């Protein structure tokens, strides 16, 4: 367990600090396996960590170490648990035994192309309707109160894939729900992390990667991709961008804990609009400049996704139950209800970040008691 570095707050900062904040600052480590160039780091987490520091009067500050310097994608949950890092970005499918309820949510891909609705629904479910999610974070010596969806997965390939028939027999990097989608389509899924997929495509180990399009730039897929199937093959989540060590959390004052939670709608909205959506648009433009060809999927892919949607609930619930989740059907029912609600809310939110922040605050975070996390 590493020791924390304590820094005295200057008199000027102290004057602006919240009255409940102590007169010393904690210099903590946020370890991200995402690329240092990823806007999830350069935009979202940079702004969120700066906001935490500002809103705690400088009492809580994090140093961001990106690119897997201190924790890999698969190793983040353990790194937070044992205190190697104070916080990081966690994805349940990389550690499904530790986070079975969250893993079930992540594997239950939502249809369509609405990351606003999906992020709102996932944040609501994990915090308000999934006590088993909160319990498994606690068992991992962590606390997590931020969850967002990734944009829709597409296929990035070294060979043209225009139809489901083109996928037959191809090896495709996939994870979570993408594994079953590829099986239904007749492909051979190969489970590996996002960074590992780039090298696998380069070596020819896999032909395609089930991927979010902003990974073209974030992880270098643009250098190995020649073709993109521009068809939404499910949205996944929650990604937990601020998976925080519980001892660090408990050592904060109630006022500091409240700041972190209250600032989370800003985190989710920033990741959704300023990172995921904006970065995806920019990645598509850059890919087309590189000569990467985009193909639109047709009704044969509609059939694949409809079949997947029917079977995934049964399969995911059984896997979750086998890993100790007591009431998986209740969690999935809550997800259905939340998605229906947030799809309606999303129509009113549109592309307005401020409206999304307000909706998250009203529908989720005003109902969260930080002292009960």
C-alpha cells in the first residue's frame, strides 16, 4: 500500500475553500489504461478532476497517469482494491467474477444509437436500482457512482464486410455482448482487450474488431483498419470512469464526498457529448480522409440484432446467477424501465449538454446519498 503525499494548502486557496474542507490537500493518483491522447482523458477526466479540486477548495487533487502506466484494463479493479492507484476506469467484463451484476448490465447490449438515453439509464440503474452493484463495489474495496454508455459498436476490418454472410468464419476481436453477436452472425469471436486488438489485426490474428469508432484514433485502429461496417451492433455499459478506492473515499469529509457525487452529472455529460460523440465524428472524418471505406449494414444485420436481443437476457441472467447475483431479473427489468424513460427524456435533451446535466441531477444524483454508497 502506498502512502499519500500531503500538501499544505496556501492561504489564498484556503480562503476560497469550503468551510467543511480541511486545510491540507491530498495528492492522489488516477490511473487510466486509455491512451494519453484519448479525449476521455484529455477532455473528460481532465475537466472532472479539475472540477473536483476547485469545488473542494484544493483539498482533493488527482494526478492523471494515462496509457496503462500504472494499471492495465484488466488490472484496474485489483489496482484500486489494493491501493496501487486511488482511482481508475473500470469495465466489468474484464473482471466478471468481481463485478457480476455490473457485468450483466454491460453484457446486455441496448439497441439503437442513442448514447444519451443509454448513459442516463445505466447511471440510474447502477445507483438506484441495483443494490447488488453497490455491494460488489464495496467487496472490491471501492466505490463507484459514475456510469456511462459507450457509443454503438461497429465492425472495423482489414477485409470488406458488407453482409452477415461476409462474416462467416472470420475471427473478430470482441468482448462482453459482442461475443454472442458475432456467434449469431457466424463469426468466430476472439476475446481480448481493446489495445490488444490493434496488434491482432496487424498480425492477421483477427480480421475485424467489434469496436467503438473513436477507437480508430484513441487506440490506433486507424492504422490497421481498411473497412468499417457502419451499423450499430449494440451499446454497452456502464463504463465506470471513476472507480475509487473505498479507504480513500471514507477518509474524505462528508462535504468532499458530496462534491464528488454532485460533480458526476458533469462527468457523464462531458464524456457523452465532448468526448464520445465529438470524438466519433472526428474519427469518422479522419478515417475517410485516410481512404477507409464505410459500408452500411442492411436488414440481415437487423435480424442478427433482433435475435441477440431475444436471447441475451436469458443467457446474461443465468451467468449472473451462477456468479452469485441473487435477483438478476429485477435488475434487467429496471434497465428496461429506465431505457424507456430515458429514450423519452433524450428527445427533449437533444444535443444540449446543460439539459443532460440537469436531467441526470434531477432523475439520479439528487436521489443519491453519498453516505450510503
